[in-house]
């Protein structure tokens, strides 16, 4: 791994006793890597991540892992409202949906695999607690987006991927909010955002060929597969 020190002042102490057991993956969503790095290290911006991975695979280290970086914002995952308190945040350089979303490079994904393996050696983060920014903040965020290779990464233990499942019937469709919550998503009325935004986030990650916020039988089948096989993000 090529790690470059690029320290950010934007961090604080984690709450006492908070475990580090979530990995949150983002894209930078800015025109260039230089713009993204400048913002992540700008004390006025008050945002940061622990690492950023550039298009060529270089890894920029911003915040010590034992400190709380400010990357997730208003978020919720598996009962945790302060996702920053117990997570590692990794930004991956990509202009994102606003500035011309493009596929991630092989160098970036290779670097992410290597970096994640090291993080997993240092912290007890199971595959089912590796999430995207859009998973923890569905109404606000779309990153890392539908071009992110979640299925490939799951083969390396970075995240999970649903297995084959029969198309769901009406009984399973009626359980969509319950199953989303079981998997880890915040659903109404626990959180102040719509169920449609949560379904959209789920599709963006697990059914990227159909992102419309409608829980059709295929979407429900993939969700049911994750829940049935115990791939639950709750600790």
C-alpha cells in the first residue's frame, strides 16, 4: 500500500468505551482529488475521514483510527445515531453523481481491499457492518453509488451480498420495513425519513440495475436472502 500522510484537524475523541465496529465507505463527490483533499483538511469545513483513496491507488491518511473523524453526518445504523463514534470512514475519489459519476478504478479497489484488511486486523468489524454512506443517511446521500463493486468486494469479506432466493410473495413484501430494520437500516418512525428513501438506498447497493424506491419481488427477495442467512448489521 502507498500511504501518504495528509493530516486533517477535523476530529475529536470517541466516546469512552465506544467500540470501533463499522466501516463506512464514501465517494468524495468533488471535481478533483485535490479539491477533496483540501476540503477534508480544511478546519472551516469541519468534515474529515480517516482515509482517502485516489484514482491511482494512493491512500491518504487524515485522522488516527482511535479518533472520531467527521464523515457520516446525520446518520443511523443498527440502532446507532452517532455513526462517527464507532466507525472508520474511507473516502474514494470519484466526482460522483453531481460532477460526472464514473466507475471506480482497479487501483482504487485493490487499495481498498488492502486497507480494509488492515483495518479488520486492528478492529472487530464483521463483513455485515461494512456499509455505504447512502445506507446510513438515505435521504441525503447516494455514495458510493450504484457503480461501486459491492458484489466483488463481498468476495473479500468487505461487505455482504445476497444469495439466490425465490421471488418473494405478499407475506414477505409486507415485512419489508421489518427486514430492512433487521438488516440495520433506519426506518420510520424510528428515523425521520421515508421508507421509499431507504428502499432506494438498499437498491442502490444490492440491486443497482433498478433504483426506484419500489419494493418489487426481486428487491424483496434479495432483502429476504440477507436476513434469512443472518447477514444482519446489528451488533
